[in-house]
């Protein structure tokens, strides 16, 4: 590893604020498949034949490209919230976390880009590559990098792997922080898991797998009682950018607010998408400040993808859903301004930091050569970037994690040699 990393102080800012409007270019549906494995170990050190079998389950992701099978539709009548007892902890003890072990993989995103480029080739384009984009990654990674601007890396340690290929930069999370390994349950993390589950439950209570006219009354009633799951996701892919820097971002979409127009290539579905969030009820000033920070994070998440609506479900201390509130993404900065919030300066400030981060990355990553590997992390009020030496032991870990898939390399190979 290189001895001296490039650093970027979190108080650095750029005058770059010209943003490119996100435009959807593709999508995919992701399903977590359970994989059962069995391991054996001796039950008695003095016995040769006696063994104990241990069954373990993990999940792996499978993808349906340019497919909206797992896109949900929002439907939660006000009367249900007012008159029903909708408990967001129902089913918690039976919940199985289906986060796949390859949750950080770029495979679904890269498979979708391959299909876009194949379609372009069919139309007789002289260039098979889909545009000259600088960075290809997930929306959540860019959001985490931006959230460093106020010394708050979004409550998640930033620990990223970077690979250059075909004059582009590919960024992914390091897998170990996102694995679905079992952890010892304590009272504290049990409560944290219940809060996490309540978010999944809120989504399942206010969405349908297909438009309302196709859903039976029985299914409508059962959704409040069924165990929530996180095994299915719908991912939208957008092209966007800031100043001259172009990005392709993939991000999960929780639901359609009204209707789905057509395929991403023919329709404009971003304006129909909705982000769903849950929060504890706000009854004091401290909770109000915490919610403001959450709402700012939700705004940034939707702003990066061009999603126009955020719907919050509020729960009481018993995890009962007590109210629902909708925010228009574009109106949130003005809302903070009118309330004289301490966060009102964040909106412009974070964009100046965003531009600064992009400038810094493009200046310090050599994308002219394939398979330059870097590590990017946050420490002591700085983003730090270091190139992994080609003869180091660490390089094998980066190559093993296959940031850029073999399938994508083989598709691009005629143009990268």
C-alpha cells in the first residue's frame, strides 16, 4: 500500500454547484435466495463415528434485469391509520433477515448497463459503450460521502473499494460491514432490530405488489398481519452528475405513488416514485432536532435520484402507527428555511462539498489504466484515499471481491484492449 494517502478536509468546499437532473436509464429487481449448507463436527473427542450436524442459512442475490416485478404500489387510506390499530412490531419474532451476503455487489447494476449497451449496438451505434460516465456506483455510497460534510458520515463508517476499468471508476462498499452474520442478542440491539423491522413493516403495511384494482380484499386485509420481509427490492438506475462529472447511480425505490408509465427507456417514472420512512413520534424539542437530521438525510437520498416524494410513518412507544405525513422533496429546503432551523444552510453547503469530493476523486484516481485499485475511508475529519500497490498482499483481496464482474469485463473487453 502507498505510504501517504491523499486527503480531503471536510471543511473544504468547491464553487461547483451546477447539477445534472437525474434521468432513469434502467432498472432491475433483486431477490434474495436462501442457501442451506450443512457442516459436521465430532460430538465426542473419543468417538470417531459420532458427529453433530449444523445447518446454516445464508442468502444470495439474483437479478431480473429491466424488470419491475418487485416494484410496489402505495396504498394506505387515511381511515385505516385513524381507525385501525396498525402495530409495526407484528411479526418481529418471526422475521428472517434476508440481506444477501453479496449485498454490496455491483452485479445487478453492471448487468443492466450491459443490456443498455447491447440495445445500443442493435440500433447500429458506432459506439457500443453507454455514454462517457466517470463514476459507476450506488446512490447510498455517494450519500454517505456527502454526509461527511458536517462531520457526520451518516452513522456508518466509510470503507470503500475502488477499481478503474475501461476509463471509468467503480466504487463499492467493503463486504464485511454488510454481511448477514448472526450477532449476539442483547437488550439494546434487540430494540434496535425492532426499530429496523418496524421500517420494513411500515413498507409492507402501506404498499401492494400490484395496482389496487388487481388486489383482492383478502390480500388488503392480510398485509397488516403478515410478517414483513426484506428479500425483494426494486432498483432504479439513473444518469446524473455535477458540473462536468458524470455518474451512473443505482438506488432502491420503495414504491410507486400513483402509476407506472412504461419501461425506463420509454417512460418518465422518476416522478411517480416514492420514498418510505418511519420515525418515532415527535413530542419534544430533542426528538424534533433528531427528526430534522433524518429528514435532511431523506431529502439527500431522494435528491440524488430525482425521487419527488417522501412519506413518513410515525410510531408511538408501543410501535403503533399513529400518523402519516408526506413531504415533497423539492419543498424540504424551503421548509427548513421557514422554520429557522439550524440545518437551513446544509442544503447549499452539502452541494459545494459534493462538487469538492468529485473534483478530489477525479484528480487523485488514475482511470486511464485498468485495474488500479484504491481504498477510500473517513478518519479524523478527512476523507482518505490510497492506491493499493500491485505487489501487496492486500491487492489479492480486492481482486477476489471482483468489484468489476467477469461478465462485464468480457463484454467490454473488445473496447478495453
